[in-house]
C-alpha cells in the first residue's frame, strides 16, 4: 500500500496545483492538461489496487466470487 499512498499524495498535490491555477486564472489548456494528468494518475492507482486485490484473491480461493463482483463493477 505504500506505493498507492505515495501516488495518492502526489495526486493530492496535483489537485491543489490545479486549484491554484484556477485561482490565478491560468490558461484553460494548461488547466485541462493538469486535470488529464490527475485523471491518468488516478487510473493508475485504480489499476494498482485491482492488481493487489487480484493477487490476494489468487492466494485465497474462497474470495474468488468477491473478486469477480469487483471486476463486474469496474467494467460496467
């Protein structure tokens, strides 16, 4: 979870930066680029969490159904 926590802290900083950009009336393109970067970073965190969950479920066969439900929710 350390990797996920570090990534979330970085994303949190990105979001603070975006808010500052908006308050400073930075150009729309710059702001949108930063929003896109934050979205991509959140996607990476989601994939990492899914990967961790998949690895845990592979070890614990009794949680296979739980993992399948998570996958169905993610890909709705």
